C-alpha cells in the first residue's frame, strides 16, 4: 500500500523534529507548488514503515495544511 505525507515548508519550520522524521522515510522529496515548497515522505509499502508513519503523524497532528494520499 502506497502512502505519501506532504508537509508545507513553513510547517517544518514550526516543528523541526518533522524534518528528521521525514528523512527517515524510505524515500522523500521536496516539491514546489503554488503554495510554496513541501516536504513529501513516501512510503511505498506502508505496513513495513508503520513506526515511522506513526511518529510522523504524531508530530504533525496539530499542524495545518498537512496532506496524505
């Protein structure tokens, strides 16, 4: 199962621990969009990375504009 979590750059500034966790993902990228840059953590086989995903969601819980697909 594929899972991507995108966090706007401005949110990463507010919660710097997020960047560390995003970099722990099996793959991550920085994408530019209309609203600015986003850090995107990519989990191609989500169940194998459930611990990292749980940490990422916990850190991002109160932030706005975080997206998952």
